[in-house]
C-alpha cells in the first residue's frame, strides 16, 4: 500500500483527499480531480446513443451530452465517487467509491 499523509488540520477537502488516497492505494503525489455525491445511472446509455449517431461530429456529441437531465442516484451518506490524478503524470487517473466516514474512523483509531 502507498503511504498517504494524514491531514494535520480539520480541513474537509484534505480529509476527503486523504480518504481517497487510502481507498485507492496511492501516495501523496495523487490529487483529487473531482468528487461526486451522486451519479447519473442513465449517463452510460446516453453516451452509447450519442456514440452510435454517425451524423454527429465528436464536438457535437459532447455538446449534446447533458448531466443536468435525467435521474440522479444519491450515494449513501459518507460515500463519494472520486477521480484522482497523478501530479507527476496528469494523464494517469484512478476512480473509485470512497467511504469518508469509515476512513476517518480508521485514521483516528475508531472502529
């Protein structure tokens, strides 16, 4: 497991980043790119439909993609979907679901 440095202050963003590093097994050179508390379960269907439309250019497909429409599935309390990137190689990314509450308990000696 890569070592992640525990935040020194009560900073929510640092705490989220620390939890994500531990969950995704990465070191301190990895930073959070995005955090989501909800997911769009039908987004994959939209992507597939746009990809199959041969009349649209790639730019047009991105323009038609919308995440403000459709249902949203909220993640359970304490969970986030996190995308992280490696500062040394920004094209490297890792994505995963992180339980921030459980990570904080482990970091501070709870169960």
